[in-house]
């Protein structure tokens, strides 16, 4: 629901396959001190077959 940002992920491949970020998602991500240009909230990514090959990693995890 874009309320906490604990599901933040960094999109490594397939960012072009994702829907545009909503204002709510952007506002929540904007609260993170270490936001990356490819960061998204996993809870806002509505998975579908068009996302085949999408690669993400948990934000902040090496």
C-alpha cells in the first residue's frame, strides 16, 4: 500500500517493463536517505507475464 518502504528493491534489469511510479510510491521512496534512481517499492509492482526477466535486489543489501 506504499505506506512503509520496507519492501524497497533496486531494479537491476527490466525497469522498462514496469508501470510508471505513482505519486504515493514516489512520496514514500523520497523518505529514504539512500534512494537510488532505480529504486521501487515491491508492493507496488503488479507482476505479470510481460515482466519476464525482471531482476531486482533488496535495497541496501550487498
